[in-house]
């Protein structure tokens, strides 16, 4: 069964003590196929602290550098469309064709 975790400070981390995991249901079958952590205040505080630590490096980049990095992220995501579409289809009940649609990046 799929078990998700938090992604904080560049790494996957287990939720803090006392967190519970919530079920993920597949709409087509009504069956549980995974679970995700229900973040506690401590989990959120850890994520906010990591974001604050990362901000100075991000803010020091030029607009062109930030743009290039975001386009790189988009390229990586687009290279994995079949994987993401399958996950979205299972999670939301969307057709694979609809979940696979990619918006034109040149449109705002």
C-alpha cells in the first residue's frame, strides 16, 4: 500500500510523533489504496522553518536564474506525465486522457 510522507528541507520525513495517517480512497472502487500523514502543528512549524532557511538563497537569485530553475522543474514534471496522470486518475477518478493534458507554458 502507498504510504506518503512529508517533504521538508529537501528530504522525505516521517510525520512527528502523534500524527495520524489518513486513508486515500480510489473513487472508482471505494477501496483504500494508500495513506497520507495528517500534519501536526510541529510538522507545519518544521516546514515553515525550512522555507525560511531556504529563502535567502532563493531571493539572492536573479529573476532569470529563478525562471530557469522553474522551467527546469516544469521539464522534469512533464517528463513524468504518464506517472502523474496515472496517479491523478486513480486518486481523483479522472480519465487518463484528461489527467495527461498539459497546459501551454507560454500562456499566462
